[in-house]
C-alpha cells in the first residue's frame, strides 16, 4: 500500500509504502515526523482531525489554501495506534497495570460470593439496629451513665455530675444524725421535690415567724434541725445520685456480677469515694465510651 502525505505539521510532502502481513519499521531521528505520519494515517477518514495537523507556517498566512492531505492506494477502514496515549489508557495506568484490572484479576466468582455474604451480614446488622427498642434503651442508658463522668489527664474529673453526686456518700441510704425523722420524705420517690420544697420554705418563710408555715405549730426548738436539711441535702446532687443509681439498675444485666457488686457498693458509700472507687469508675467510663463508639459505627454501616 502506497501512501502520500502533504502539509502535515513539519512535513511538506512525504511518501511511504506499507507491506501487508509484515512488520513495517520506519525509523528516523527525533523530529523527523514519525508521529505526524502516524497521526495522518489515523485521521485518513476524518478531515476535521486531519485539519489539526495544519503546519504552523500556514496557519497565519496560506495564500494558496494548502491543507493537510493523505492519499492511499487502498482504502483504510480502521487504524489502531500503539502510542503513548494508548499506553497511558490501557497498559500502564498510574494506579493499575491494565485497564479494568480489578474486574479481570480480582472480581472472581469467589470474590462475588464473599461480597454478597458481607452485604448480607451488613444488612442483618442494619436490621438489628432498626426499631430495636432494647438496643435503643441500652444505648440511651450507656449515654446517660457515660455522660455523668468526665475523664481528664489525671483521672476522672471531680467536677463531673457523677462525681459530685457520689462525693459525699449516699445520704438517701445513710441519713445524717438528727434528720432521721425525715426518713419517709428523704427516701420517697419524690425526695428531690421534697428537698426543694423544704429548702425553699426555710429560706423564704423562716424569718417571718417561728411557726411552721404548713401547720403553724411552734418550730423554735426544731429550727436547727429544720435548717440542717438544706445544709446536708442539695436537690441537684440528690437528683443526680438517684439518676446514677437508676441507670446502673437499668444496665444491671449488661454488667458482670463483680462490676454490679462494686457499683452497688460505690453508690451506697456513707462517706464518699476513695481513690480505688474513682479508678474503677474511670475504667467503667472508658469501657462505656469504647462500646458506644463501636455501636455508633455499626449503626452507620451501609449495605
């Protein structure tokens, strides 16, 4: 097959012969026009792309209206060019050896079966987390107990609500001396409300009269006892203490027997926490945070 090329890039005119069913090698110095010849042959049937090979010297001034041309003794139907573009597209991509190598080498029948099994497991996990009342309750209780304690570089923070609630011991179970008469109120389910009511009553009405604002009996000889309630009990502390005791009870089945026993002891101490108790609460806090993180990751799985 004889080929004539003219007005293509740096080639004014060139001719070459290609033998069928043979390896035809054309070699020349760099810049001689080998790539231009290849492009011209590739664009044999595409005048628009062939026009891109217009020489620079003819782009500004072309009085004779020369244009890139290629003539072949035989019709060329299809051309594939093994050039740098081909290499970049198919053979040596930046992140894989051949195009679509994942599907060729990895996505086997075993891979597909394993992938489907993983999708099934993920789907089961997602269904487990959907409308699961027990699991939602567990997460809520863990969040409540975990948020009651804060960790610092030196250990558990004494400023956290949980530590404040336990710092002076369980005064619901261990009622201070002289206040035993208030036991029914202190241990009632509405003890926080009673403490608030009693404290406000002393603060707002004790200066008005020595009479009880509720029954009007003389309270002068009981004034010290009445005022002691607000000195020993703070409604916020008691509220937090009750909350911790209740949430630990709700989580009872999820704690080991040893953990339940130690937590029961900590929440019923008469005189507050010691270092060993703080360390144990710190470890519980860490475990809760870790568990909540893992549960959160499972809830966000996508199948």
